[in-house]
């Protein structure tokens, strides 16, 4: 849905294959002159497991975007397939927040867009006690926000915007 909606909105061409094929992925990208490809989960890992071929760098894909790319294969994937940029995102259909890694830094750590920071008043990372497996709360029962650089759990609050 993400790729389809973005393509329709921008007027870009959208290529959809009935069934994913490791052996045909890059050839499809070459055939249809794709410049952006969407991945989920282990797709990039499966492509790396395929024996090297001439199509590995013969495509025009400049951006791979998706979620679930493990940091230990991020750079290997970029080098082998000449992927100029990788973008990661995490969101939930029932949640009002999104994490985006658009700075091409290996790993799933997200980046909050400046507009979201302005609207939400900062990055809502809340303290989480790993040992107790529970959210840390203050004496009034409210969640405690993390300090800059502190590890925490992503949290959102209800808000509305009048336009």
C-alpha cells in the first residue's frame, strides 16, 4: 500500500509482481527502469544470498526503502547492488506516529521529521525498565520522557490539529 499510494499520488510508474522472485527482481528493475524499490523483512537478505550476476549493478535503482533491514547486511547490500541510499520507516496503521531513517545510517533507529517534532513538542521517547519489562512512571503515574541520547520506548499522545 505504501508504494502504491506514493506512486499514485506522485504520478510515478508502479511495478507490481504477483509473486516475489529473487532471480527476477533486478531484471524486473532493469526492464521497467525502476529508480526506487520497496523492501520488507528479509527481501534484501534473500537478494544477497543469490549468486552474484551482471544485473547486480546494471539497474537504475537509486533508493531502497522499507523496513526490517538488519544493520549487519546494510553496507553489504549497498556495496554489492550499488544502492545509493537506503531509507527505513516504521509505523502502524492504528498509530499516529512514524519513525523514518532518511539519513542512510545503518540500522533501524528512526529519525523524526522536523514537522513532527514541532507538532508533538519533541521526540516522545519514554523511559522503559528492561529488567521489570514496564514503562517508568513518575509519582503522579505519568510516563517519564527520556533525556537526549537516552534509550527508550517510542510513545505517542493524542493530539488534534485544526486546519
